[in-house]
C-alpha cells in the first residue's frame, strides 16, 4: 500500500523530461562530433581561442587549463579559471573553439557582474545543501515508511520540506538558462569580431552551442516535472493521513 504512493499514474510526468534529456544528449554528441571533424580556418586551438578572447577583454589573470574527460569544460568563478577538456583544449575545430569561447563567455559575464551569473554563484551553496536535504528527507523517509519504521502521517508532515528543498534546485536550473544562453551569445560575437571564425563558419558554431543549451532546457523541464510529481505525492499522503 505504502509503495503504491511512490509509483502512481502521475509518474508519467517523468517520461517527457527523460525523453527530452536523452534527445538533448544525443543531439549534443552528434553535433559536437560532426563539427569536431571540421577544422576552423583560422587554425587556432580551443585554448588559444579562449586566451585571445580573455586577453582582448583585459582578463589576462584568468587562466586556461586542461582537465580530463569529454565535455567537462567549465568556468570556475572562485578560481577565475577556465577548464577545457583535452579535445577542446588542443582541438582546432569549430566545435573546440565554440565550446572554449562559451566558457570564456562566462568569464566575460563575471567581469561585467552579469546579474544572473551573480545570482547563480550565490545559489551554489544553498543548492548543494538543498540537494542533500532533499535526498535525506525524501528517499530516507520513503524507505523508512516502506519498511514501517515511519508513520505515513509523519512522512506527510516532512514532505513539504523535501519539496521546498527541491524547489531550490529547480530555481537554480531556471537561473542557469539565461547564464548559459548569454555566454553563448557573447562567445559567438567574440569569435566573429576577433576573426577567430569566419562569418561562414558562425552557423556551425551556433549549432554546437545551441545543442549544448538544449541540455539545460531539458534539465529544467525535468526538474519542474519532478517537482510537480513530488507535490502530487505529498497531496496523496496528506489525503491518506
């Protein structure tokens, strides 16, 4: 009976997010691999492209370092450093310079005190804490309730705290969208303005960055649908208790 509360007809809400997430990942990998094989006419590597963008913006103190893995590229605002995967650090393809320029775009945001980035940075500790709280309350409470160690009525009382914690995670995903889209916009402008890519190459870079952006859209949609599912579970427990 208790198990039924966690596996109900509303679980279909998870399916659209799951399918969109899979599609976004497949599209990103296909697009990235396609343009990883297409060299950039300027001949610069991803690391060199990032360095050019940063230096022209007066951000010589921001380092560009290499990290292991595939598409592990990111900007760390606390270290004021760009970290590029080996393929994008060394690669001289449209995909490599596009991804590298995107990460440089985050450094440009940081320099300009771009409000959504500032908000996302401020939310990182709260989101990390909220994620841990959610797993402890929801999954811990679910297991205890299933094994009869926690009364359903008591679990119903603590569920709103789990929902609140997950709402913080969802809000973080929402704030991430404008940050990522703006970083791509800055990247595209800088690449063309600095002559790193030609006008004829810009559409290919846009396809790579748009495919990457779709993964963030999918993450937000999945998070919203999961939040709605949690609310329905809480209502079901509340009605039963």
